C-alpha cells in the first residue's frame, strides 16, 4: 500500500506539473531573467508549487474516499490540519510570484500559518534531548514554533536558485523523515512524507536542469512549511533526539545556507532580506562549477546530511559525538572552500578574542614606549627603546621619513640613511626596506600640531597576524613622543653640523692670516 501511495503521487505530480507548465506557457505567464543573480537564460513558468499542492490534496482526499494509505479518521484529521496552513503559505507564494510582496507581508502570513499549526496541536510543547521532556507553556512554545517554521520555510526559498536544487534537497530530507515515521510506526507522518516525496519526484522530472518549470515561491515556501510542520508533528509522539535532532540534521543544507545568509548580511551591515549572489550555489558556480555539477554536488551534500541524521536513530553518546564531529569538520572545510569573507573576518575576530591578553600586553608595551621616549638621551637609546617594544610584537624594523633634509655625511648610527629625508633601523638582517612585504606609515605630529614626518613600520612576514590595535600608535601619545624626540635629535645633528662648519671656517681664516 505504501508503494502504491508513492507511485500514484509521482504520476499525479508529473501530470499536474505538465498541465500547469503548459497552461502557464499558453498564457505567457513566464518568468524572464531580469536580475544578475538569475541563472536561467530564457523565460520559464514558475508555478510548479501548484502541482505539488494539488497532488497533496488529491492524495489526501483519495485516501479519505477510497480508504487507502491513511488509516483512521485521526490520521486524516492530522494530515488535513497540516495541509490547511500549508495551503495558505502556498497561496501567499503564488501572490508573491505574480505581483511581488514585501518581506514583512510574507512573514506576517507565515506567522499566521505557524499560529494555525500550533492551534491545531503541532508546535513546540516539550523541550528535551532525552525521553520524557519538559513541558513548556504557550509563552515559550508559540515563539519557538514560529521561529522554527519561519527558519525552515524560508530556508528552502533561499536555496531555490538552481534547477532542481530546492526540490532535490527537500526530497532527501523527506525520505529521511519517512524512514523515521516508518521505524516509529507513525502512520499519519508516513503518509504525508510518502505523498510529499512522490510529489517532489514527479515535479523533478520537469524541474531538473535544464528546467522547463520552476517551483516558484508557491512551491519553495510550501515545501519548507510542510517539512517544518511534519517535523513538529513527528516530535509530538516522542520528544527525543530522534524526533528533534534528526530533522535538523537532515535539513542541514537549507538550514546552513539560511544561517550563513543571515550571518553574513548582518556582519556586512546589509539588509537581511536583500537578494544577492552569495548563496552556496552561487559560490560554487563562481568557482567554475557548471550548473548541473553544482546541483549534483549539493545533492551529495544533502545525502550526507540525511545519512548522518539516520545514525541518530540509535542516539548513544558515541554516535552523537561522531555525528557532531563529522558535521563540524565538513562545514568548516566547506566554508573554507567557498571563501566567505564575512566568515573569514568572524574567524579573525574569534582568534583575536582568544589572543586578547596578547593584544592588551602589546598595547601596553606601546604606551610604555611612549612614556620612555623622554628618558632617551642618545640616538642609540632611542632606537633600542623602540626595538625592545616593536620586535616582540612581530615587526622587523621601523623607518622615519622627515619633512626637512638631513645633514650631509651624517653619522646617524644605529640608523641607516635611506635618502636625504629618510632613516631606517632594522633588526631583521634579511629585510631590505625597498623589498619589505608589509609596511604601515602614519604621521608624526608634535605637541604644537606641526607635522615633522612619517613613522613607518616594516614586516617581512605577511601571514602571521599582529596582535595589536594599530590605532594605539596614533591615539596614545606615541606619535607625539616620537615626533618630539626626533626634533631633539635633529637639533643635535644640526648643531653638530653648524659647529663643524664654524670650526672649518675658523681653521680656514687662521690659515689665511698666516
């Protein structure tokens, strides 16, 4: 009987999909590529979700009238209680496909559908990872239900960017939940997942690359809502890790994509609902993967998520640990390959937080060096003081570019004179100023607000991070202290030059008198 339900669902969905496609084409209801993020190159209908919705209702009514596949009035009522709010969400998507709706309007209707779902008895009522659970009231249950429904519903809407991607990913997740229902003898959930899997499979015949019809919002929102609702319905019977964790892991690809999308848009200070070409499938294509290869690769990812979720059917501590480790490593490797800059920056900040003590210590060292400037009596003292401060931080030397020229034939040891205006002091013998891989320059301003030159930091290693707030050089008095000390040093050099000149002219005058 289960195979019959699945087969009829596949055939019905294929017939409905073809009919919807031809009907839309005959009336010119097609979706043309008008945005740079659109992958398709020709106008295509996008009302495929209607075929899936019609298949779901047809199978539900047939089971009611012909008494097959869904035993008992209780199971029929349960399925109808889920499909009713799902129809509302699908019609919302249909209006969005035709006219376009604001994000807040779509969220409002989705929240209403989630409330109807909770009212029908399918919501978060128990919270636990162990058998039994802790009962929660509606003040906690309703927000958690809404959050879950919005998360999964819109996750499938976001990944619906390549031919067959959203539908194929949903098929893997549906089959996993179907296996859970079969093992748990949950007839209502088993019937719904069989019908949904068949409807998606029949639709994929026309949606796989090259697609002749798209899901549209009426389809992606419908599938996402149904899977979120079915997961909630399954958790009513056994509030265990099997009922909670397995759907989360099996829906790993859309959940990961929507989580990354929200995170990167938040970090980049972009509007959370603004469409872009930074989703996982876009990233794959930008790296040279073909359309079909990207879809097949993400099918493989969805299959891996589904397989890992099935390991949780026997949730021992070792099994859970293994699944978490594999998921963690897989996600980290995947994110590294996709090269999300926002994620890289977040990792950098996390690393910075772990090295906060080093940052503070280095910042304090800069402040102390600024305080020690006034006690430097010679050029050697000045250079050694800065070297003792900067070398442990990771710098290989520093330079000073002055606004006034240096005296000729100047003995400026331990400085090296680079030109008529520049000096450098390097403690990395392999570093050459002109070949430095990394340098940072900032202005030297004295107490009177007059610029005396630039202070330049040099590094040869560009891979190892510098654990310091670079602004500490300009906001803590360091710049002023170095500027003041360099003015003193210049005055000494100038006075030596003048004394040498006076001695020269005095000697010349004495020779002339003789």
